C-alpha cells in the first residue's frame, strides 16, 4: 500500500507542477482537468470515495468547462 501512496502523491506533485508551468490558458484547463482526476484518485486511495466523486465532478469536469467557456467568450469578443 505504501508504494501506491508514493506513486499517487508523486503523480499529484507532477500534475500540479504541470498546471503551474503551462502557459496557454486552454492547455492549462486541460492539464488542470487531469490534475483534478489525479486528486480524485488520491482521495480514493485514502478511502474517501465521497470526496473523490465530488473532486472528480468539480475538479475534472466543472472547473475546466467554465474556463474553456470563459476563454471562448473572451476570444470571441476580439473579432
């Protein structure tokens, strides 16, 4: 079990760093979505399935969708 925890936490650190280092907002929304999914896996490993489902719904779906919609609206106004 310890190996799984180490791997998941390292993956969380890697995806968090990738979110911060990504420059393009659209790419950042995609990476943030993947980071939300990885956090859901972390919560599942720590045996918190209710928190994991909430994290996946918000962090992997709702937040990136709102970012993409806002970017679409902002980029559409420039025409």
